[in-house]
C-alpha cells in the first residue's frame, strides 16, 4: 500500500486511539479542558472523544474522507487551546510531564498539515 494511501488510515488510527482513551480514561484529559468553557470538563472530554472517533470513521471511508480530513484539521486547531491550558497548568510539574505538555504544542502544526494533505490528496484522486 503506497504511503499516500496509508496516510488517511494512519491518521484515522491516531484519532480513534485518542478518542477511545478520552472515553475510557477521561480523568487524564479532564484537566486539559480550558476552564472558560461552559459545563463540566468531563462532558467536554467525552464529547472530544466522540468527535475523534467520528472523524476517524469519516477518514476511513473514501466517500467522506475529504470532508472528514478538513474537519480533522479544524478539530486540531480547535483543541489547541486545551493544549495551551495543559502546558500552563503543568508548568510547575516535574520536568518530564512539563516537557510533554509543552512538547504537544508544536505537534499540532504537523497534525493540521497532515489532515490538509489527506484532504488535498482525496480531492485530486476524485478528479
């Protein structure tokens, strides 16, 4: 399977894995929810897990891949504030968790670009 063919499936796997973790071990993610959001952090944790799983499903099917890839890019941009919140909240933790929290921030860029690449590739394969 060529790399460009695998790419949507790898991205879907990443999202599905994260989604399942959000739903099965939500406590880990509750602390990343920005406090300015209405409702409980747990509700947002579950919601983001469900969205991640739905995006993963959309990426797997060729008919929905392009729109799901675009939505995935938007999702990665949308959750960036949670990653910033986590980094700020964890700035006084021990070195490893602090580094992990801050290390997540620049990782959003390649994730957004990856999702855009999947959307573009799907757009060109349909022409």
